[in-house]
C-alpha cells in the first residue's frame, strides 16, 4: 500500500489534550478524528485517552453509547473491574454494541487509543 504525505501525521504528545468531560481529574483525551453521529448511527471516532497514575475511568451509564468501542492499550497497565488479570501493553479490548465499559484503573498511568464506531 502506498502512503502519500497527506496521510501521515506526527502527533505532539504535549499539545491538544483536554480533560474528558464528566470524567475524574487525571483522564485526558486527544481527538484524532470524529465523524461519530449518534442521531444517524453512522461514523466513527478515534481518540487517545491518557489516565494519570492512580486514575480510574468509571463505568459509563447505560444511556451512553450505542456503538462498538475498540481500545488499544499502547503504554502501561490497566485493570478492568471484574477481571482477574490486568492488561499489559500492548493489548486490545472490545466493548460490544449495547454493553458497558467496566471501570478502568491504572496504578502507574496508561495510554489508550479508542475507536468508537457503528
């Protein structure tokens, strides 16, 4: 596959991050692309999630998200509520349509990529 210069992106790890609305302090996000439209149930969103050491991303309410979510753990270790063993990077986690993401906790901090799609 040939990649042109218009398809290559270098990310600055220090810029573009913001606090995830509704999440506890220490959960930041950087949106890479977003065409997710809950009204038409089409599109996708790609974002990076950063959990500071000792931070938890709480379980989402039932009314949040009727789309699939794929998480790629790029750096660190994350514990998933209800799972005996933590995930160590690199790892992947899929949350099926209609399911809820369990609480994620990272004692040492972690970096995830989320792909949400219909």
